[in-house]
C-alpha cells in the first residue's frame, strides 16, 4: 500500500489532537487543505499566528481578550459581586449571547477528571478561592457575594461544582457568600456551549442555592 506523504500524515496527526476530531475527520481536513489554493493556506496560517500573538487571557477572569483585562471585567456597570464560574471561555460567549446576565465570570479552564489525570490543582480553582478571599462588602454594591457554579451538568462538571462548594465553605468569609448552581434548563450530560439561548436563560434564572 502506498504511503501518504510525510507532510500529509503529520497534518492528520495534528488535526487528530483537536477536540472532537477523529481520524476520518482529520484526514478530510488535511486533504481539503492539500486541494485548497495556496492563498487560503497562507491566510489560515497567518490567522493562527495572530491568534497566539494577539489574543490574551484576562488577568481577572481568565477569559479570552484583546487586552490584559477583558471588556466584561472592565465594565463598571457589571455586578462584581455576582461571579459565574464556567469551564471554558467559549461558555462566557454563550452566556453573554443570552443577554440577561450582568455579573462577571471566572473561567476554570477545564473540570476535575481523574481518568484524564486532571486534578483540582490543574484548573483555576485556587485562583477562584483567592479571588473570593480578597472580596469585601466595600468592593461591591451588596453585602453578599454570589458564586454561580455553571459547570456543565456532566459527572465531571457536577464533581467540580461540589469540590468548589466545599472549598468555599472552608473560607472565613463564607457567611457573606451565597453559592448557587445553574437550574434545570440544561439536561444531564449537556454542554453549555451548544445550548440555545432560551435554555441558557432558564438555567441562569432557575439557579438554586447549594
């Protein structure tokens, strides 16, 4: 059997490392680029380089941004005492598109997943705890801070939400903190990223204290 050129094989291997891309999809993408005009490939490579050069991670919430502090965190009209904790930055975009949330965010960068060797120290739980520790009533418009745990309703997302809740309950200022979980608008196993706006809105409105 004839072997594929090395460059094609390498490209297929790279695509397979992307989330949700299997061997067949990786091969289709690779051969699409083989047949694509050189100008398109050059444009794509330039955009990828710009992505790594220009996109920053917000120092406060860890979402993506074009500045050191993202637009949401810079907005003085936002409720700083209302923090929505999500797994990934793409879920910030999904919730923002709903249009009804006026708080701020904290992006964990993943979930606790022992099967993938991802522990609490591998995501931004410590950063969230430090952020909560540094909060005082004088820095917000309310005497209470609410943490909305909006991790996905999967086994890993539920376990991560429970772990975060227990870490918050250890804090000295826990009496000023309300912990809530997004409501039942999302079915078990669903991803926030793929939920429609009405479902996301019901989930946020139906959040419950935990």
